[in-house]
C-alpha cells in the first residue's frame, strides 16, 4: 500500500500547479478502493498565502447556532443545535481573531466559525473547498427551513451526523447562507468509504452522492 501516498501527492501537486493564480478552487482526492480497510483523503487550499490556521478539539454537548447571519439577512432564522459528536477541526480563526470586529462588522466565534476541515468521533470527515466564482448561496428561510452561515457549514455536519447518508438528509433540512462572500462547496466521507459533495448552484442545493 506504500505506493498509494506518493501517487496521491503527485496528483494533488498537479492540481495546485493547474489552478494556482487562475481562480480560487480547491482539490480533494479520496481513495476508497479498499473499503473497511484503508481510506485516504487529501486536499489542497490553492491560495498564494498562509492562513496560519488553528487545530481545535471540540467536545460533544456544545450549544451551537447558525452563526452571525442576521446582520446580512434580516429576519433569517438561525438553526440551533447541541453537538452530538466530538470532533477535531482545522479553522482559519484563532482566539485573537474572535476578539476583533473585522471590516465585515462582526467578530468570529472562537472555535466555531470558519472550520475548513474536520473529522468527528464517528469517522465523518468534512472539507470546505473553494468554489468562489460559481457558488450562489441559498435565500433565507426558503421552504420554511432555518439557516446556517457557510462559516458554520462544516460544524453543522460534524456536530450532528455520523455518516454520509445522514449528512445528505441533514443538508435538506437547512439553508446555507452567506454573510461575507466567499464561495464554497463541501465534500464529505465516512468510515464506510461512502462519499458525497454538496454544491449551491443558482441558489439551489445540488447533492452528488453515489
């Protein structure tokens, strides 16, 4: 199995060189040929600078909400939940960032906002991937559903779902909104080797699963 890792690294390196400086995309590779034995995931973040990101361990039982969406979407009803699963996550924002009010007009939740990668205790992994030029987020309260900021999209999935199948159903229960605009789509995989991608195209949720 040692040949797999160099092969994936070469693939991701080509992805970086292809997309670098053209548009803001990210790439993710998922090797699930040997389900139940070996699963390997790799991703890129194709931007010309470091975010100096942080690693957090989140316990279960944390009260969460859909994030700071009211400043951008009046009358938007946030989703509320209590995390069912603990997780380890990578976030762009640390404790110092959470103390500031940025040019966006609000601060960020320490350990809650802008999780770009993570895995929960049941083996569900989530990856926030750039798709800035093509993503169109949903409208608030569409279909009578409550709302989650895209800055908490990953936490919503990691906190609440154990499998890709559950995450697919969970995505149908909320709207994903912007509050500062950067376009993303999300890739998920679980311990069984199942995988899905969620995209927001024309304000509609598109699910690629199976």
